[in-house]
């Protein structure tokens, strides 16, 4: 049976953030993920994980900013990552963000960090920034050497995030394959994949056996509610994921319709 991690940025939003850890544990989750930790001290978050017997399985590197305060506010200011953005300022933000994320990962015992691609400037293409992107990823991997941390690249759909640099599974897999480093993998969000590509069972059969998928995420399509709503039949996909031998986590990155606990019937059925 797949291992499900609660996404505390989207789930349990009826509670203050620091209270969501207890709620997730009470509902039977043993793993958690969230978008960003930078508005809280690593010591505070580590204490919450210990108190509630939770494993931190994933968070994002900062979407921008060179100081901790700027990193914590960058998402609300519209930043969506600096990996694909040229210029000294973005290079500095990328490097500062990687180092800050690695510090948090060490404190939280988190083995995965998502490196956000960013919004491509007008007139720029994903192919046109490949040399820069690969150089930045090689630098990040050097910083992570010996840490046990794997960096992830996630294709995100163009409806929710217009202009995002990375939107298709093949883009991410081609890049990961080209760099060919055990600490760089793909974050395969089935919600985004369904919107951009569909044919999810075929995508899973194509990519899970490669070993390049380091994390899965789910949500109902198209509203991004619980996975038992919408057009995707997740029970079938959960069985397929098991058949394909995937042993990693599945992040529940969805927005509950009417209270998180009230919508967890899909989880009880999956177990």
C-alpha cells in the first residue's frame, strides 16, 4: 500500500500552521510535506515532528530571496523559483536558497528538496536556458554531497502557473537523465500531469521503472480537491503504483472541500 504524506500547506488550513502537525498525526499520517519552512525556525519545526512522531518527507527550496526574511516572503511576492532565471541576482538567490534549504533539511531530517524552476521571461524557452540550468544543478549537487538529500524537479501545469519553465514529464526526465546523478530525481505530481498530458497509467508505467521518480503527489482533477473527486480514478492508480514497485511517499497536495478530516474517506478506503 502506498505511503501517504499530508501536505500541511494545503490541508488542515482550518488550523494555524503549527497545529496542523498534531492534526495530521491524529488522522494517521506518519509523513508530512509543505511548501516552505522558512517562516519558522528549524528548531521549532523539528520539535513538532518529534512530538508527533512525524517524518518530514519534502519541502521546497526558497522561490526567491537572498536573506531568510526575503525567502519567507518571496512566494507571496510572486516568486516561483530562480533555477531558470539568468543574471547575477538570480544566481545569488538560487545559491543562497539551496544552502538555506540544505540547512533546514539537515535539522528536519528531510531527504528531499524540490528546486522550483521559475517563470520563464517573455521570449525565453526552456531549451534556451539548459546550459545555465545544468550548471546550477551541478553546483547544487556539489553542495549536497554527503548530505543524503535528493533534489527534485517538478513539472507544474500551465493553467495554475502560467509561464512556469517546466511543465512536461519528458522535460524533467530528459534533464535528470542528462545529469545522471543519484541525488537528482523527478517529482511527479499526478494532478499537474493529468492537466498537461493525461494518460496517467501509461506515464506511471513509463517513468516509475526508470528509478528517476523520487516523489509522487496527488489531488482530484480539475478542482484540486480530495482524490476521490473529479475525473481521475485513483484507486486504480494506487494499485498500479504498488504493482510497479514504487516504495516512496505520495504527497496529498490537495485543497479539502469542507474540512480536512471530513474528507479523508478516500484515505481510509485506500488502507
